[in-house]
């Protein structure tokens, strides 16, 4: 990578660290940097309860989910050649959410299988959406994937809503789950999803050279030795794994996987390694910031991170649709 890109990535990493510290500092009780480090080392016992029970799980959870969804969005946009593809828009999030709900409702004693159930739901959903899009009369249109995803998402969301009404005690708050947020996330909820996300991120990074060739087009990538069909399948599986791991503790966060790859491309171009690091750092920062704003803007009331993301992401999505329309009109 060029020196300029490395400097950009280091600056983004610094911003992420600052946001994480800010997330630990601010809340119903403001803590100083000294109190935070005292809490982490066990010296400040009162602050330790606040940090370890409430704020640290939220900050870590937000960083993990943001990075996971950003990487999933980057994978989906690259292999589908559709800049509107993202985990929430093509039904990956809602598919994972439905399977999580099924386990919680009918097998509440085996919560250890939640990550596997979420992964299966995400994988089935993404395969179904891509299959419907390819089979449709408008399969070459960039909107076909989005329309297929909207239909499948509506079906999955209806299933989630039905189950939440039939089993009202399964989730403390269906609204929090459906919009996504970190209220009620504990450190004990994070180890398994964190391992899955870290493995998924490492595998995504290892795929970046081949994904970079795919940007050149299928024929060019094939001539350079890339098995295009296999790469697409592996990438969809990875995107499903990343999104599913996030859903198990963060709920159905939206728009992270849509926005961050776009912003990253504007910053770094199409160098896939730089794009990968920039996307995950932006994704983690965006979700931490959304969670921080949600719990401080109207304190003591709290708005979920998913609502803040939707307020940012919905106009961004409309902008992309309009930009795509103008682009096609000018061709």
C-alpha cells in the first residue's frame, strides 16, 4: 500500500481508539481517563462496576459489530458488482434474526447454538435472494438484488414479529432487537461472536488479492487464475458468517455495510487491502459513535444505535439510488 493510504488507516485507527475511550467516559455518570484505567486495573471499584458491567461491553460490542457488518458489506458489494448490496438490504440480517428467534422460542435451553443458527439463517437468506435476483427477468439490473432482498427481508421480519407476539417473554424488547442496539449486552455475550468475527475478518483479508482481481471483471479475473464462481460462494458464506455473528448480540443493525464501503472507496480508491482496513475501521467507529449519541443526546432516555444508524443511512441510500439513476441516464 502507498504511504498515503497507510497514514489514512493509522489516522482512522487513532479516531477509533478515541471514540472507544469517549464511549467509556460518557454516560449517566461521567468518568475521567484516570478513573477508566483505575477501573480496568481494579483500583477504582465503583468505576469498575460501571465500566465492566455497562460501558465496556457496549463499546466492544459496537466495535465488533461495526467491523463485521462493514466487511460483510464490502464482500457483498464486490462479488455482486452492486454498490447497493449490504447485509440488511439483501435479507442477511433478518434471516439470521429469524433463526435466532426460532432457537430462543423453541429451544431456549441451548443458546450455545445461537451463532450457528444465525449463520444458517443468514446463509439461506443470501442464497435465496441471489437466486431470485438471478432468476428474475431484470436480473441484470442493479435494482433486482435490492428488490429481491426487500421481499425476502419482509418475509423474515414478518416471521420475527409473529414469533415475538406468540412468545412475548423471549426477548426483553422486540423493538431493541429489530432496530439493533447494545442495551443489555454483557461481556459474557461476546466471546463466541468475537471469535467468529475475528476469524471472518482474517479470512476476508486473505481474500483481498483475489477480490481485487474480481473488480477487473469476471473474464479478466478468470484469465488471472481466479475461480470466480468459487470466490463468490466463499465470499457470500463469509459475509453471512460476519453478519450472523453480529446479529446474535447486536440485533438487526442496518446500513453499516451499505455506507462504510462507499465512504472507504472515496478515501482509498479500489485497492482492496486499503479498502478492507478502511471499511472495518469506519464501520467500528460509526457504530460506536451511533451508540454514544443514542445514550447521551437525550439522557436519561436512550435511543438505540440502530435508530441513529437508520437516520443516517436512509438518506444515504436514497442518495445512492439517485446517483445511480443519473449515472445510467447519462450512459
